[in-house]
């Protein structure tokens, strides 16, 4: 690990750096199958009304099914339920090992089994399922590891609500930093007033499907889903996600509470040379200096934050009577401050699955203003039928 630019208290002005070694790989192999501690990352144990509301506000999801008691009472659910992505507001994830290496959330796979209802108590367990690699160097970074955390969320009755496989790419920060210039783009993006006006017009025109059922019989392979737009990304958009209770890992703290944690775990923090304050590694999501040390161009979004936007896109389209069964997404590029992302998709298959549900298979995408698909993915959605058997 490098020790340059350290302060009198021993905290570096750079994020910790390390390289892959046989010792490190052996150490991590020995951890496979370990259930990880979650105490420092739990945000909401209970799906109370304000916790759900804060989360919806934090991702910009205005669907009344989640927050309007009178509307929800007349829905198929008979009351408020949380959006599927609310699992991230209970516990987004934790980190495991890989001391001194950088990390990006690379891929998400989620299966949803039951809705989270108002008042439910959600408990998460996390198991380290192993890793692939080291994978050889790429244009994006140097050698890298892909690891897997299996997160299972259960309600107060012990029922499995959702299973989330979180895959992260681990890399040597020094190699990532070397390739930073080769990925350079113009930031902030040079939007014109006319473009901003159109973006905001599109956002204000969006509306969820709501109480009108989207019947399985009425959709066809090749149909495209309605588009929703996020952006231009502002600092408040990124901070709102933290305020929603959906991040970070571990929780952000202030003053003496934070200092004592960092003294116990020095690699959790670095000293910002501009403010002289200690900042958590998570600051890459709102601090341009921290992001540059990670090899990024500027502060960027959180993986599960982007997935939450994508889930809103799907739940807006499917309507109150639909049920999101599976979501898959890959994170292909950062979403930076000032970026705009448009979420879309199309039906690629339509069938009755092994559980007897009438479902559609959807190809999904999230395209930024540079034409990049920053989150290619897929979803399985259960829709109600004309005969009412699945409504």
C-alpha cells in the first residue's frame, strides 16, 4: 500500500492502493461461504410510511401506490406497499475484504417473491459466494476480480421477500487511474436551454399506468415500454439517495462518531486536501476529488440507485396489478453529475411460466446523452389476465 501524502494523524489524502497477490487471493478464498455482519449497514428495519416515502422521494418515484393511503386502499393490494427497490432502503449491501483495492458495482440480479407491506419488518442476510479472476487487463482498468454477494431479505414471518446477487468488479486503483485520461469526456455536459426545457417537459409528462390493468392478452412481443427520464443529474439527486436510507455501506456518520470509526478502520476514509476533513470512500458518489482517485471523471451514481430508477420504469409501465418477478442489469459506464439517462425496453417473449403466472420477458436499456447504454438488462413481469386469474 502506498503511504504518500499522509497527514499527521496517519490518514492518507489518497484512497488506499494495493495489488493482487497470491496471499490476498488465498485469504479471500478462505472467506467463501461466510455470512457477513450487517449491523453497520442496516438503514430501515421497518417499512413504515415515512421510510417508504423518503425512499420514493430519494429515487424520484411519484407513484401514489407507494405513498398515498387513500389511493392504495382502493388498489389490488388493499393498502400501501413499498416499491420493489425498497429492499435497498433496508440494507443496500456491504463490502467484503479486498483491502486497498477499488470497486465498482458491476452487475445486479434480483428475484422478488412477495411485496413488502406497510409495517413489515425486513431482515437481510448476506453471504460471500466467491469470485472469478483475476481477469486480464482491459481498456477500462487493469487486472480485475468479479466477486459475488448473495443477499436475502425476509419479513417478520420468515418469508423470503427478495434475493439479490450483487456482483462487484475489484481492481487496482493505480491501474484504473492510469487509464482515466483515455476515458475522458466533457463534463459537465454542455446542455443548451432548449435541451433542458425538453428534458424537463418529458419528465413532467410521465405518469405511471396506475389502476388501469395492463392485461397480458393486450401486449405483444415487440411492444416497447414507455420511457422515463432521469436528469440532468444534480448533487441533490445523489444526496437524496443517501437521505432516502438506501446508502451507504457502512452508514455515513459525522464528527466524533465518524472519527472513532475511521480510527478503528483507517481504510474506510481519506483526508480531503481541500477541506482537510476526513471523508468516507463512499464520497466517490458526491465528491469529484474522491471520484478522481477511483479513476472516474467526476462524482457518479450508485449501482443500486440506477437499478432503482430502472425498477421504477418497469413498475410505472406494468400498473398496480402487475408484479415484478426478476430484474437483471449490468453497469457499463458511470452516470456522472450533469448526465441524463432515459430508461426504455421492449417485450421479447410472452408465456405462462412454471408457476402458472402469465408473464412477459422484457429487454431493458438505459441510454445517456452520449448514446451509451449504461445499464443493459432484462426483466420478468407478471401481468393480470382478462379472466382475472392473476389480477
